[in-house]
C-alpha cells in the first residue's frame, strides 16, 4: 500500500542539513550539539509533530496505527553509499540479521552491497526477491542441515565455517561436481563491544574457532584437505556496538599474521579477509558512533603495512555492517496507554514493548523517546517508559525526561529503532508484530504489514 502523507511539509532552512548540530538541537533538545540520533530527513513540524522522509509521524500513526516502525529509505541508501565511498575496493555486505524484508534486500543490492544471512529463511527471502546468491554470505554457529542444503541448492557465494564438525557435514553434502567457497570464522582474542552479550571476539564463547587454542589453524588444514571445499579466506566478527577503530586494527593484524602462517605451513595464499560488522551507532543524543571514514583509513593502512611486512598480496577486504545501516533509519512510534505514579517512579506505559524491542531487556540499552503530536510547556519529569507485556523487566526507556504532563493518548517516537528490533521481535502475549512503513519523498508505503490475530491463530492447528 502506498499513501501520500503530507507531501508539502514546510521545509526548514536549506542550511540545516549541513549543520547536524542544528538538527540535533531542534529534535533532541537544547544542549545537544552533536550529530542527531534522528534520520537526516527528520524535521520538527507545526504542533509538535516530526516528519521523516517528508511524512508526518502523527499522520502515519493515524493511518497505520501504533506501534509503528517507520523506515527512511534514503537514510538506508545513504548509509550504504557512505560505506561504498569509504571502502571503494572492498566488498561491503549488509548483515540481514539487523533487519530484513524484501524492500531492504532491494535497496542494499541497488546500492551495490552484498548480503550476510544466518538461516535458510533469510537466505530464501533474499534469493526469491532477486538477490544474486553469489553475493550472499551464510553465517551461523550452528547451521542446520536445512541451512546448508538451502545454501548449496541456491548457490550462495560463501559459507563461513564456524565449527570443526561443520566441515565434514558440508563436504559430505556438496555435489560431486561442485566446489563450495568457504571462509573460516576466526576468534582473534579481542574483547570489544557494547555489552558482554555481544562480545564475540574473545576466546571461550560460542562463535568461531580460536587462534589461541589452534582450532582455527586445525580447521584451515581440514578444509584444505577437502576436494569439494575451496578455502577463500578468513573471517572474524569481534562484537557489536563497537565505538573505537582500535579493536578492528588489532583484528586485522592478527588475521594477517594467520594468513602468513597459513602460507608458510600450506603454501596457500588466501585471497579474502572479512572483518565482520559491529560499528556503533548513537541511540541517545551525545553518544558516539563509529566513524566509517576513520575506520576505512586505519584498516586500509594496517592491512597494507601488515601484508607488506609479511610479503603477502593484499587480500580483498570484506565487511558486514548491519546496525550502522538500518539502525539510524528507523523510528518507532507508540501511543501512551497509561501513566502511573508510584512512590518513587512515574511509569509511562505504551502499546508496544519487549515483543517489538527486546534490546533494553537483553542488554540494558538506553533510548531517547520524544513526545510528538503536541507541544507541552510542562516542566520535564524523569519517567520510565514501559511496555504492555507481563514482565516487570519490560522497560523500553529507563529514566528519561518527558514533559511532566505526558498522558494517555500521547504519541512517543523512539529514534534509532531500525536494527535488532523487529528482527528480534517475538509473539509474546500475542499482541502481533508491528508493521514497517517506508517513507521517502513525502510518500509512505507499507513494507511489512501488521501481524494480525488471524496470522497468529492460523499456526495454532491442534485441539
Ligand atoms: C557475523 C556477523 N557479521 C555482522 C554482524 C553485524 O553486526 P552489526 O549489526 O553490529 O554491524 C553480526 C552481528 O551479530 C554478525 O554476527
């Protein structure tokens, strides 16, 4: 469905896009001067409204209902372009786990990115939507037989091997006349990432094969022995929400060291090096995000120096950003259903929660919701924005400031909501997952419709 909402929104002074501080001050409040956490197209509008992609959020909430996820198509595309421009010689692969739907697959493909998938489901959605399978990388620490069979049947470009047992399983089902390209997911022994639960570069966790205990080297040797597998490189993904380039530089150094040892031991020069994703974005005004340009410079320099020292040719660099492409393009919109003042807290309960955004409950992530749709002159009050689910831990935004007169019927918008919300959404309490509406040039179109009671009951086939 395509609906034109408010196509002639008043526009702000043309100098604004060049002054991210100005946008931040207008949308995030006085005293916030850094880059805004809102999509670049976001504009404050009359009556306390905010528009994204030229579409009024209050009108969108009216038409499509809440909870609602709005995705700014141009923001996604521009973020893809930023990566392509910063890494012109590299293969940039969008990590579909951050958020995938058919439109998203089209956009990233049109912008020249590949795709990283983690299951037969993500893979089939991408391929049936026309995504070239050879541009797809399959990941997973525990790939099911169905994942591997689907990958071989659809002809994915690369399968990233994550365990020793996977090597034999994969070799056994690869057709006799085929040679599947694979990489080894290496654990380089680096602690990085915004929370213990998303640190995947350290030894002793479920992902990858360690350099320290030799399992990465062992996997390399086993793959080189398999006629039906072609080892094309090393991969690592050291964690998520990483705000500094230093861990990536260290990872490159360690992986180049391993490339050199592989050449010494096996006489094989591997042509690719994949450094995963994990680039931090700002969820609240003032939070740092990873600078993609700085990352590109430092990684390129380390790779060139390391390869020169080891007398290795430069491998093709690959990277897999997910959150940094989808996250800042999304805005979640909720209606307030109840406001409760207890002894110490004010709870503002909205019509969504942990079923559409489990991240605060999982990792204690903090967001910056904003009242939209009316102006309030009430002094701010510190409140806890909670969801509607049957868990005391169903908190969307702890200790945030909202106008003191926030009340049922108000609309709250949460920026930086495009990644790891709906892709991690659940069926808890059977409330139905929210729709995703793309906005661009004043047009709103539904990409994913709201999950209906009918959708949910259709799966329930027993008596
Ligand atoms: C192998 C791999 N690549 C890329 C990503 C994307 O990470 P991010 O969305 O933080 O960029 C992940 C995230 O879990 C991952 O596991």
